[in-house]
C-alpha cells in the first residue's frame, strides 16, 4: 500500500473512532459503556501513528530526492535489472485495499443503525438466572422494575409478591411477528453487539405504537399459568403507555428513571 493511502487510512480511522466514542455517543450502539475508554485510546493511537507516518514520509521523501541522481547511475549501469525487470509494479495499491476505507468512512458519515425491534423479533428471549431468595418489594406504587427482574419474579418467586402490584417498566416496542400484539423489549450487551440478547414482556390492553418507539408502561401482571413457576406468562396488563426519550445507553436493562414525555 502506498504511503499516502496508508497515512490517510490511519488518520481517518483514528478520527472515526474518536468521533464515535469521544465526540458523540455512537459507540454505545455497538459496545458497552465500559469499553469506551479503550475506543478513545485506540482512536488517539491511530491518529498519532498516522501523523507520525506522514511526518516521517515527508522527511524521507526529501532525502530520497537528493540521492536520486546517484541512483540514476545504477539504472544506467544495470539496465533491465531494476524494478522494471520483474514485469509488474509493487508500488501500486491493490484495488481491494480501497475497501478498507468503507468502514472508516461509515464511522464519520454514516453510522450503522442501532439494534432494535427487527433484531429482537428474530431471537428467543434472554434466559434469566435461577434465583431462590427474593427480598421484599418496596411499597412504592407504581413499582419501578427492570424487565429482567419482572421476568424473574413472575417465574420464580414462590411468594408471589408481584401479584396485584402496579409495575412500571421502560423499553422499546417490538411488534409480535405473528401479529396481534406487542412486546416491551430491552436489548442487553454483555460486551458488544455481537453477543446481544433481548428480554421481552408481552403487553396487553393497549395498542402497539410504531416499532422501536421507547415507552414507559405501567400495569399489573397479566394472569396466565401459575405465578411463581415457569408456567407463568411474562406479560403485563397495561394501564398506561407513555412515549419517552430513548436513553443514551440503551443496551442495558435499567430501572425506569427516564422521565416520561
């Protein structure tokens, strides 16, 4: 790869990573918040390497021009034994190398869309961990809960503490691909988008808003199966559904602290 192309790729790669992780929150579409410092460091390193490569290239180029006359004697003395004798030019950039610019430029000008309802509708819900002991629920009403905690309480809490309680959860709308309903959904990253898993709660009693709309839902457990066992339906009879602003770090299963709008 020619030096100017290499330098450009390093500089644009560094700027792209810094744009996604330092100057904007785009990186949170693809990785957990904890990996952000490493992306910033990687972007800064690529930028510095590109600038150093550019500086060394200018210095080397000036020296090479001064010595070119001496090299011309070699060309005359050795005839066809120079680089041309190989029958092809190694200095040309392979065409496929230009494809490296596509992911770099996408970070600067067109970031891939965030994961959402399309992904969640095509995968099984995240399995919740086994839990035997449950602390008493606060008396707050409505009770803010994560979708994971709600799922665990519904299917494992033998005391059925959630029965009759008004629950408030937040997530985005995922239409049921079979039709006739929708799910309140969260996508959770363990590390990055490659290991994303979804957790879903079926919502009854309110019509679905457009897919990927972020909402806060308040309601009570929808009876189905035996509460506190695996047969219990992970679902909610909604009393209210309110649009909310999409949280910055959307790929966690947080308590519904975002104020409704």
